[in-house]
């Protein structure tokens, strides 16, 4: 479907009539919690099959021909479901920077979805996964600048797991980084991981970047990360993703 002309932004070359997206999917939501206040900071919207199956099966069907459509459809689905579920905090959406042609114009669908479902745009957080190779870093910086201008927060997901590590952080400074779960796993018993995370936290503190520990599964991991000064957490210790629902949260004792 062609995107309606409801703003002054000119459409980019990908915003044209296209055949329907040949993938059906929905979203699960997993909370990112602030343990200081015991409140939800945000919910991450995670792609799922219509029967609740994992993201891998869906993402495996995404090729270059439908990458743009899929990226746009994920944003709309996340905003629609978040509004329907009554989310009143952040919603974190993974995006594909290589699917964004022109940053301002490619936000058209996101902004229209927020208007349609009456969802505040300042709740939106866009995550770039470090596992996706960024072909054009200048293009990525333009995307981040435009998103910030629109009031969105940005995050680097899976930090420490991907192609570029600190090099990507040197190119642009997001509002948030999310520590990769492999850095978090058994950090209570691994002095090397402990030292690496401690170093990352020092860099982020100097750059005024918030840190989320994701993939936290054990009380020992949580307590170690908490002692390092982290207060934003995501993982099975708190809640598993819930398909088209907001899951109940289990709050561990410090």
C-alpha cells in the first residue's frame, strides 16, 4: 500500500506501491526493568511467528528484496500492539540500518502509526544490533541524528558480540547500550568478563550512556552486575517474553 501524504516529508524511493509482504508475524514483549524503582523502563518488541514461534524462522525469510518492507512492518506492529496493550513506558524496537534509505522520509510510516494508534513518539527506542554489519557508518550517524531530532532514543544492542565493538561506539554515541548476554553469562564466576564489563561501564559513564544488562538469568549474575552499578536489566530472571502480552515480573532480592 502506498504511504499517505500526511506530512511534509518527501517519500524516499522505497516508499512506493509494493506487493504485500510475504511474511506473517506478530510480536512478543519482554520488559527492561529499573531495579531502583522496581518499575518497567521499557518493553522490547520481539518478532515472533503467528503461532508464537521464535524470531529465527521469521528473520530467515527476510532477504534484500523485502528488507525495507519488513523493517517498516515491524515498527507498525510494535506500535500497534504496544498501544493496544496500554504500554505507558518505552517500547524498544530493533531496526535494520541497511534498510533505511533516507532517514527522515523512512520515518513516515513510524510517525503515521504513532498518530493512528495515539502512541507517544517519545516512548520509542530504536535498537541497532551490533551483529548487523554496518556498511555505511556516515549513513548510520545520519539516521541517529534524525531519530534524536524526532525525540526517539537510540541504543546499540548486543554490545560486545558483533563486528565493530568500541569502533562503532567511537563513531556515534547512542543513548543506551545493551550488554550482550555472553558478557553477562556467569560474570559472577568469570574475572575476565567482570573486568571487561567494568571497563565498558567506565566508558559509558564518561559518555553519559545508560547501560542495560540483557540476558540475565541467575541471581548471582544479577547481584554481580548490580554491584558494578548497573540498574537496568532484561532477562529470564525477571520475565520471559510474552506473546502479544505484557508478562508479569519477578523482582529478585539484592
